[in-house]
């Protein structure tokens, strides 16, 4: 696969080869995930945080093991056809068009929404999501520091869209916020993800909670599909999957690069 810059997808390989979930006595997901963020060339993220950030930035993440929740505390409907599992010590609730999952102490926050009408421009919608996330931690008056940025076009099949997001630090909290604005027959809709928690714990939370929850939503339920059937633009040509990408001979083709 060609490793590219801003719009291309990165190949991140984690340590280890065990295909099972974390078992008692084994390393946690966060301890086994390695890599540097490829989605922003000016970004210096490493470890599980880098892997999760790249996944939310739309970069394909290939792992040598499946990052699964060690144990499940429950599931919550996601406002569409999805169900979100969360670990013990967390609670979940269905919100309009999505799901909200929080750690019981209120210090970790994950929100997913999909197919919301976009009532303003994408950048303003993103700013509103970031402000709402800061307010959750009573950081309304704090100006967050941008650590890594996301702003690029993407396609869902033939539908064009814009992906905006970033990793921010504010007070003792780290936040990864993304929105995907999709133009479906002239009507803009938006999907959002917000993942936030204490900075000193964030890498462990990203690897052991956020990444397993999001990974389980991929086609097939727990791992990557062939490149031509994974709903991602693996070769950075702004075309996704068979039959839209000219490099795909079939949905089973595992290389989107053009001939």
C-alpha cells in the first residue's frame, strides 16, 4: 500500500500477533499498540492515542491483533442500527441520533451521533461540538490548545463530504473531536465523535476503551475488511471501494491502488 500524506491512509502495525482479546495476565490493548500519527505530518502523537486519532481521521489502521474490550459492562443503541458496548465502570444512554457513554466518575466521555441535519456550516458545527465537550468538564472559559489537526475531503461511496477534527488539550483533559459532513443529494448531514478524558490517563483510555468501542463498529463487527470493501479511501485518490475506486476489481480485492 502506498503511504501518503494528507488525504492518504496510513498503515499502522501494532506490536504482537495474538488475535484474541486481552486475557488476564496479558498486556492491555494500550500497552501493545504502537505507532505515530500519520494523519497530520506536524503531529507527534504516539502509542494508542496515535492509533485512535488516525482511525478517527479516516486513516486505515491495520493491527496485528484485534483490540477488544476486556469485559463488557453493557451495551447501548447508537441511534441507528449500531449497538455500542462499554466496559464495567461506565454507563451508556441513547441520545438523539446517537449514543453517549461516560465513566461513572464523569471524567471520561464518549459521544457518537450520525445522520444529524447540518443546520450551519461544517466549521461552525465542529466549533459547537468542541465547546459542548469543554462545557461537560466545566471548561467553558478555557481556550483549548490544538495538538493535531484534521481537515480534508472524503467520500462515502459517491457522496462527497468534509472531515474536520482535532486533538485538543484543555486544563487536565485531552479531547479528540471529529465531524463528518456529508452532502447527500444536496442535503447536508453530519456525524460526530467526541472522546475525552484526563490527559494523564488518555493513552490507556484510548487503547482500552475508545478504540475497542469504535473498532467493533467496522464492517464484520471486529476487524478490517478487504480494502475494496472497508468504506475507506486506502490509496488517497478520493474514491472508495468497489465499484467506485478504479483500482478495485471486486469487493474482495485487498488493494485499492490504481493499475
